[in-house]
C-alpha cells in the first residue's frame, strides 16, 4: 500500500514524539494537518450515503442525531449540512456507517 507524503511525515513525527524529541504541541499541529478534508456534499451524494447504508430517512436521521425533516431537506437541496453534521457525513461517506457503531 502506498502512503502519501503527509502520512509518511506524520508517522515520522509520531516516532519523534514517542522518543521525546518532539513536544506534544508540535505533535498536535501535525495531527491537525492530517485531518481529512471536509467536502461539500450535493443532495444526490447525501442520498447515496443513506441508500448505500440501506436506511430510511428517519432511521438514518437517528444514526446521525438529526431530524428526519433535516435529512429530507438535505436530500432535496432545501438545506445544506454544515459544521459537525457535514464532517460526520464525510466520515460516513469515506468509512461507512459502521464507524458510528464501533
């Protein structure tokens, strides 16, 4: 498996921190650099995430702690997820719904 340059640098930074060469503040800065990008999602992409999980809008809403009407509005484009909701949808899109059940 190929690692990205950032993953390799982060792994090196973790090693330096582990042996005491890098302080915790610098390590936290490296951790922040490695956070996945939060991408805007179209209504179709949000619906695809839910459909892939084989869930109805009300059940999907329960999983992500949102109201069924909010999920419906996201899927029809009346509203757009922001902040923590958008980040959570991005995580589910990349890792699957099982990430919430671990």
